[in-house]
C-alpha cells in the first residue's frame, strides 16, 4: 500500500544487541521537583479527534502510562486506534502532534484497507494548507496541501505474531526507532493475539508468561517516559460467568496478571444500534470513573449526534 511503511522491519534485527543500554535507567537520586520537571517537559497528550472521548479523557491519550483499550470483536478498538495514528500526524494547530506513529499488528493486516480509506477522509477533512503532515515538511515555510499518501507515509507498520518477536521489538528495535524518528504514538493491536499462544499448562509456564508481560509493559513505560510517547495496546475479552466487566459477562483476556501490568483500562461496548458505542474508564491513575458515547462511521470515530 502506497505510503504505509510495512515492507521492512522498523530496524533490522542484526543491527542491535541486547547488551545495548537502550532501556537502562540511570540510578541517580533526584528531587521530586526535578522528576516532575523532567516528565512535564517530555509529556504529550494526543487528542482522539472525537470531542466526547477527549472530554472523558481530559484532553486525550497521555504519555507516561500504558493504556489498554479492550472490548469484544467489532466493538471499535481498531477503528479508534487507526484514527489515533492519523491524528498523530496532524500539525499541533489541528489537534495532532506533528509526528510519525507506529502500528504493531499481530492479527494480520486486514485493517490496512480501512486505514487507507480513513487517510483519504483526513486529507479531505483537513485540506487547509499546512506546513507539515507526518514526515512531509516544508523548510521554506511554503504551505502544502496534504494527501492521503502523506498521512500514510508518516505511519510505520510492524507485523509480528510471536511473543519473542514482540520482546525483540520493545527491547531493542523500538528504542532505536524512537531515538531516530519523531515518533509520538505506538499502538499494539492486539496483545492477546500474541500472549494467548503462550503455554500456561504448568505453573512454570504461566509464571514465565506473566514475567514476559510485566517486562514488556515496563519497557513501554520507560520508553514513554524517556521519549514522551503515547503507548496504547488493545485487548480481547473472554466470557466469564462469575464476574462482569460491563454487564454482559465478559472480562479482559490474559487474566489478573495482565491487569496488574497496565496503567489505564478503557472498555468499549457495543449497543443494539449498529453504530453506537460506549467508552468507559475502568481504572486510571488520573481519571475518575466515567463513560461517554460515540459512533463508528465511514468517516471515523465521531461524537454521537
């Protein structure tokens, strides 16, 4: 697909070594003010492009934490993530971050057609001449008119299907990408597709899977703090007749261990009306419990009319 960078890995595997200090945290004691000042200078907030969602999230999705978006199939998890990828490429004056984005897909590339269609919608919606879109920049202050391909050229695509490949990505290749590119959003869609394949038939295997999940999220959190990047992961749900997440006997996949890894959980549920969705804050370090409604349309995620 033209513009979407998916033909090669983000960074060749042979170019890194696990001994690299990509994720080392300097063990130096600092004051609370210094830490706050450092985080404030790197932190970003990415609006979703949907007023009702941004109001619920107090502006949008934040860096410094790992946000999970969970829900049943066809709830709208991927739709929201695709819109965020395009939103990230927009200039700040239009509600974006003027940066590239990274989309890690673990369930095939069926959503690429939808991403292409949404890019055309965004190009038409934001046809105002701007100085930058994605990776396209004008250094002589000449205004440019963005096309769908310009949006797609600002999105890196990584396809992987195994937990080992995912660990390689977050430990080494992703840090190199963030250091070299102005990437401000990383989406993993979905985490369950990778870790559900890992064996949990024994206590040792289950412990190993939990350890891998904790390590992966910790790497994401360090990178988010270091580079000011928004990290979002999607998760599937599974049936549970003993507890209800959203009133329909469903709970997030991967169990309690995974729930302890993430910082924030947002739950999307479908309504009887085909396009109507509900987004609920299940838990968050800075948001109160709440919910909002939105619609999934041909033009993306939009507030309910």
